[in-house]
C-alpha cells in the first residue's frame, strides 16, 4: 500500500476567529482578488500562500498582512533566475549536511540579505537574526508593496470584536474579511488505528517514506517542503518501487529506527531531501565521470534528469536531457569561495575540474 492522497486537504483555521463579524475563509478557498475590491481584507499568515494572496489583493485594495513571526522574503525571480534554481542546489545540500548550524545560518542569512534585502529596509518587521528561527517565505512583489504602503504589516491577532481586530502590540484595524493562510492539518482518514499506533500523529517515517515495522507500506508527499514538490515525489515513488522490487537493498533496520528517533525539521528544504532520497535510491549522479556536467550538477538547478544519469532507472539519453533543460534554466554565477569550499567537503577533484574550467 502506498499513501499518496495529498498533504493539503484539510485547511486549518485558528481558534478565536469565530468572533469576527465578516467573511472568514482559508487560502484553500481564495477566489482571487476581485471580490475584495474596495473592501479591507486581512491576510493572516506569512508563508508563501499568505504573501502571495496579500500581494495579489494589494493590486485592488489596501491590505493588512498579519503574522506571528517575521520571516525573510526572497523573490521568485532575480535577474532572470528562478528562486528554485538559485537556492536549491546540490552544493547547498552539502552545506546543510556539513556546516554547523550556526555557520550555515550565517551564510544563508548573508546571502538572503545580499540577494533579497532585509525586510526591515522595506518597512516590514525585522526577522530574527537566526534565519532558521525566523524562516523564509517567497513572493515577487510583497516587500515592494509593503514599502509603498499598499500592504501594512501587523503582528499576531490578540482579540476580535465585530470587525475590529486587535493585535498583540496593541494596534487595531477594522477589516471586512479575513483570509487565513494558516496551514493544513494532516488528514489520512482511511488508515487503521493500528497503523497510527506505529506512526504516531506526526508520521514518524524514515526519510518521510518508509517504516521498519510496516513492510509493504510506503508514503509519498506527506511532508512540508520549501521548493518544488514533484521531483521529490518522483524520487519517493521510485525508491519505494525499487526497494519492493529488489532493485535496491532495503535500508538497515537499526539505522532506520535511529533516524526516525531524531528530530526532523518542520519543513524539508528541497535540495536536502532530494539528495537524501537520491542517495537512498542509489541515483545520486557521479560528479567526476562527466566533467562537462560537474559544474551544473553541483551548482545548477536540480533538474530531474540528473537522477537518471546513474543507478537504477538510468536512461541512455539522460545527459542530453539534462543539458537541454539546463540550457533553458538561467543560473546565478558561482562564487569562487564556494568552489574552494568543495575541498573542505571532500570534493577536491570536483574543485579541480571547476578551477580548470574557469581558466579556459
């Protein structure tokens, strides 16, 4: 049995909003901006959906954007480069694995500030100095709209009286509607209680996919991720099938249990989970056998053909597919310091290949 029925099916509405004397909907049911023209909406939550909806509404009316915790905000496209291609690379996954939490936090924050700017400079609340504590969100125009005051930021809701909303800093706003971009509850109603007894309410799974006490049971897509989902789902599906078909060895049981017992992040960064799943499946590409692809495999976008170059399910035309997709995917320049860092990550040969390429 494979659970693949989706993670975003049970919208979560925060308690206490029943007192609001106006429209309350979840982002799940957002109808677009036009019904809110000439009205005063409040968008509650600053994940991607919350910022996207606030930005969409700001084109037709003034918006209140309220949230519990300020986040750093990156744009979808910067200098023609997609955020997915800029922030989720194999090199970034190596940094997540090998740098200390503090060093990684500093490096990511410095890069976010350099590429996207500090939200405080636009008039939004300043996020925590630790980027992992603050978190990241994504929207192309949100910060610019905060700067031009078409979006006004407020902290968490403290109380509601009619259509008057009081926030935890004591400020108030009178609004006509609230859109809750406040996430989703897990909802897999068809699983037996005996299965829940093994998994627990938070789905304690090995690499979000398997459990040693549930042979013949796999899970796809029951996690929250930063970045693209579909390549991760494909890797999960391929790993489950390859394991059950005997094409790859099942994970060591003791290792599975030890990993399951470790704390997991509330959100999986795409590159971190993708490289982990690729390692489990045995399809992590060899960085040295195709020197012409070494740079792209480390610092380029995590295009799906990279997982068809080597290992189970490899395709003879994968390199050509990868190169063709790469040509249509603009990339940010590679920083020389990142090439040098490869040596400290045990990839001196890859660094040598890239250094020689830079001299040509």
